C-alpha cells in the first residue's frame, strides 16, 4: 500500500477504499537488504521517486537506482513500512531482510515459505538494541 495514502486515510483526508493497494507474490531473498519492485508496481501504487542511490546487483554490476515509497507491506498478522528500489527490468518483487526483520518473520527451509516467528505468533517483536 502507498503509505502516504494510508496516513491520509487515517486523518480522514481520503476514503480508506481509495488507498492504492496490490496483492502480489514476492521472492523472499535474504541476500537483499530491502524491497525491490518494478516501475509498473510503483506506478500502480502511485509512488514517487524520493532519491537515488548507487547499488550493487547480484551479478556484481553497479548502477544508480531510483528509490520510491514509503510502502506498507503486510503478511499474515504482520506489517512493515519501507522504501523500495526500482529495478526497471525486474520481473519479480524481491523482499529483503530489513522488512523481514521488522515483520518478525522467518523463512522455513523445509517448506520454503515465509512464516510468522513461531515463538511470537500473536504479533511481531522487534529487537531494538
């Protein structure tokens, strides 16, 4: 969801049903820092470029990437808010370790699925120090 619109809806500036949201499948990648999305996803959510940052891709190449957001991510009874890096040629969404930590979820290696932390099924618990 577009986090700016979520905030606007909470303030009563727009209707809750007007908040742009998408349900998508993402590849959970513990080798990625944060969230990467395509330009198409950014456009559908009405996100704007906030800044650019130099990044290193999995193949070792470096490039300047646009950063958009913030985006509210939801999984099960968990949520996180983060910025996303735009990869124009991306054919999949990559969900990295920073939002995974915030949502307090883990990758189950047996089922190869994302699951809520089994010790805290009622809600996320983030370690701050």
